[in-house]
């Protein structure tokens, strides 16, 4: 990699080891290894809290990967809410009816 400020070559990084100049331009703040990731989206779906944490950690330096984590976490959270509402509306009355407590509530 060549420094944008002094022109000397170095192995890589966000700052030149020779002059200390930033190698990240103002219009291109993403990293070369940033890409949307289905694996992280699935991880965020099954573990929304982890997906949210990864989104917050990566949103500045890896926005595409962070967006995948955030989408997975959001979808997983919404599906969890829907599942809990359905289970409370359908499964709990069935259990109460089986135990004979349903008639006491009506």
C-alpha cells in the first residue's frame, strides 16, 4: 500500500507509519473486507441481543456487515414477539382448559 500523503510504501492500515496521515478518505470510510453476511444475519435472528451488539460495534467501520446483523436482530425480535403473542392467545387457554381452570375464569 502506498501512503496518500508522503508516497512511501507500507503493509497496510488506516494510518501511514512514516508520516501518520490517515489513509481513509472522507467519502470512502468502508473497509475492503466489508460485505453483507448471511451468517451474521442468521446469528442475529436467533440471538437478537448479539445482533444488536454487533450492529453497534460495526456500524462505523463495516456498515454492510453491521446492516446484516441489524436486520437479522430486528427480524428475530419481531418473530419472537409474534410467537409469544400467539402462544399466549392459543396455548395458555388450551392448558387451562385441560386442567379445568378455564371454566373458573369465564
